[in-house]
C-alpha cells in the first residue's frame, strides 16, 4: 500500500481500534443497555391502595428523651400481603415501636434519617411476613421533639 512500513502498521492499528470501538458501542446498545422491557412497572394508585394498610397516628418515645408522633402506612406487594398485615396489625405496631425506641431524635432529624428509618422498618417487618413482603413504609404528619 504505502512504502513506509511504520506508517502502514500505525494506520492498520488505528482502523482496528476504531472498528473495535464501533463494535463495542453497538454491542452495548443492543445487549447490555437496559431496555423498556426490563424496567419495573410502577403500580397505579388504585393498586397501591389495594395493598396498603394505614396504621393511623402513633405516638412513642425515641431513644433518649425524644418523642415522635406520626401517621404510618405500610405498603405490601400484593392483596395477600395487605391481608397478612391487617391480621398482624398489633405485631406491626409493636415492631414499629421497637424500631422507634432504638432511634434517637438526632437520627430522625438528619437529612437522610427518615429514609434510613423507613429501610429499617421495611427490613424488620419483612422478617415476620410469610404471605408477601413489605415494599415501603410511608410516614406522614411527623412531629419530633
């Protein structure tokens, strides 16, 4: 092709790297990139209500000298989970109280404190669930002092 052997090798390497890059991008786009099929469908509000149990307002002591008052709602993954949550209502309230008794006012006051509290509540509630699982705990009208 060209008379300079070093130039030929460099040109072949550049073309080979460019082809590998193109093949890599195409492979990523077609095989590895998340697709619309793999995305999780969010439940409709009606479906959420069918699997959600409202516990109402709860007031309890926090670790130390704190006090918390809030409305709690527990979201299950199915109607069966809601039924089990309703059957275990006293146990659910007891678990929430136990977690709150080990939580300080400072923990709840932090920026990510409520998010961590929700994760702890979901984990503890799922330990007793047999017919479904708890997917979320909603906390509203919260007062901490």
